[in-house]
């Protein structure tokens, strides 16, 4: 089940299902709203999006109420997480999935929001979007690629190829830096060649693993798996988290893997990642690539969970297509 495409004039509701939007500075919130307004949207906010407690989050009840209100409101066409955090999975058992299924609309975010996106997809069949937060639009420079692929995924009709950006950055965009350090993007790192087709599943790896053994975990059967992690992940923890995912029922149904670019603080190297994948007998014979524009470095693409995709890796190059 695909939500209607967003278009100029639509209302976007910003909620805070993880950390409070108050953690994002006022100037950044203003710029993010201006950017979305330039795309033709009208931006509104959940009643408690700026409320916060000692953990810079909010009560489960308030966060659930804001999400439900966004799906109930017929004027709201898109729901954006303000920012991520650590506790989005607290909401899963309290969400009204029948309400969400009856009112399908775009819902977008990444990192910790992966838990909500996958739970909604599993419970309702609704395509959800691993993509920018509302606060992501407050980044001052280097946003063109992110906006372009956001539009391809949620505003425009038709399939698209997931091409690489010309440059990338690992700077802390939330510090409102005017001058970011951008590096040449040398393209996908080829780890294993092959060809694959399947439905997209994925997001933040350590958050996906929070769903193991629950009713919110989608099947891995016939999947193109997109996975990424942030600077808190290092080679040892990534290895362990990936292995845990590969122990899941139907993991043998994974057809191909696309790994998002690691942040420098993670300590991951090309050599280490090749060695980690080489130890996974479960992945023998399937295509695996890394350094994709997806995850915690910038810029990044918007990935539709549940959409069909193909991955062709041969002769040292890779082509990723999304059939949106």
C-alpha cells in the first residue's frame, strides 16, 4: 500500500516520536520550515513536539497522541519526525495500526525512527520512508542531493536510479556550520558481485535489531536489505549486529545488501568491512555494496520501505534501481 504522493499545497505535520524537537536550535527549525515551504508545503507541528523531560524526550502518551492526531487529520498528507534519538520503540505497542492503515500517508525519518517505520510497514503494509527528518532541512549547505532524492521518492512518479553524490560530508550539520568539509565521492565500494531483485527492507541496523522476536519485525524473505549505522557503531559491534540479523527467520531470503556510508568516528575501514562480510557464510553468492548515500553522513537519499528494487554488481561497478 503506497501513500499518495506529496505535492505543493500539502500540509506536513512535524512530530517528535523520539527526542523532542526542542533539541534543534530555533534558527535551524526556521530554516527547515522555510525549505519545506519553498517546496510548496504548509508546515504544522504536533501539540507536544517541543515538550521535553529530563531525557529530552516526552511521555509515551503525548508522543503517541501527536502521531495519531497527524494520521487522523485529513488535511495532513505527510508526517515527519523532527529528529531521532533512542526511544522510538517505546511507542510500538501503543500505536493504533488500524487507524494508520485507514489513513495512509507519507511518514519519514531515519535512525531511531526506523523502529516506527518498520513496525507500521509490518502491521499495515504501508510504504514508509527512511529519509530526512524535518530538522535535516535545516542544514545550511550540501542539501541539494538530499532534496532531489526526497522529491524522487515521495513527490514524483516513476522509478529512479540511486546514483552517488559527487561529494560527501561527515561534519556535524546541527552545529550550524557555514563551511563544511566535503570529500570526493569515489562511488560504491564493491564487496561481492551479483544480481538481485526484491522488496526493500532496512534502516538503522542496531534499531532494526530491537525488533527481533517481536511482531513488529518484517520478514527478510526476498529482500534487498539497506542497512546503516552511526558513529556509535564500530567494526566489532557492526559485525555482531549484522550476524544477529542473519540469524533471523527467513534471512536466507536476503537477495542483496546495500550498506550506507560509515561515519569516521565509527572506525570502520574498507578492509574491515570486506573482512566482516567475508565471514558471513549466509551471504555467499549475493551482491553486497557499501558507501551508499544512505544513513548518517550527508547527503543522503530517501529509501521507500516495501518498494521493489534491483541491484546489479558486475565488472567493478554497481547499479541500484528503485521501482517506486
